[in-house]
């Protein structure tokens, strides 16, 4: 199992994909799961993940979980990828769309089976044991029918991105509230915006990702 979990900086991404997939950047079939960004429509900041990937020489292929009513079709789409990038945005929109029809189970199976997974912000949170800690950072009302806040469970801990408080939307005081509220109840992995979590067969390493 190979995961790269990012908060904001993507500096660690090229080496990760070069190691995980034996293809040139232009030929690498990189899925771009965009559900977390859908609430923001055509806003410029919502497309920044994809823009940065393109600038690095990748040709991301958009995958939208919301559009798959059938888990088998979603599985077939993932099977035609070399790696999957899960973009940032609203964590609970992303989780809700994957819950419908059991797409979350398909994704978990494929990643555990060897599909390299890159998650940024919401995409990093999704990979963890629970998304509940970021309920203080993201908006649960964006997915009113969602009651199960478990993540994909690819890690035993829950990921908290933007933990350095460098983004005005997530100040240090808010991160402290998250840690004080959820730290006593569950293990947390705090991820700064210039860091990444590299996960290889269960080994979790904190690395630089400017």
C-alpha cells in the first residue's frame, strides 16, 4: 500500500509518483477525484490542484464519484488508472459521494491492492481512521445525510491538515481546539502545509513537501 498525504505543498509528489509508477509523467494515467471541490463550482481556487499537476507535466483524468451509481463501474474506472489523486475541498461532500453505493469500499480495496493514492487536504483526511476531527474545520452541513464519519481506514490515526495555522481559514487557535477536543479520544496526525505523510505498507513517515 502506497500513500502520499499532503496538506498544501506538493513538492513530494513527483518523487512519489516516479517511484510508484514506471511511466513518464505525460503517459501516467493519473485519476483526479474532484468531488471535494464540486461545491466551489468554477472558482479559480477550486481548480488549483489540477492546475499544479498540469504544470508538473501530468495529464490528470477527472473522476467524479458522484456520477457513479454502480460500484462496479467505479471499480472499472479505478482499474484503468496508474494512480489516484484526491483533491482538497469539502471533506464531507467527498465522503458522502463515496459512501453512496459503496464506492468508499471499492476505493479502499483498490488502494490496499496497490493503487497509489495521493490525497491533499480533504483527500488526506479521507484516508485516515476518522474525519470527525475536521468537523471543526469543514462544514458538515454540506452533506446533511451523512452520519458515518469514518474515513477509509488506511491509517490507524486521523489526519489533521493545515496544522501549522498558516492559512487564515484555519488559524492556530482552531487547530488547538481540534487537538484539545479530539486528541484525548483518538490518535491524530498533525500535518503542516509544507509537510507530507508517506505511507508504505503501514509505515508512516513525515517528510518535507514544500
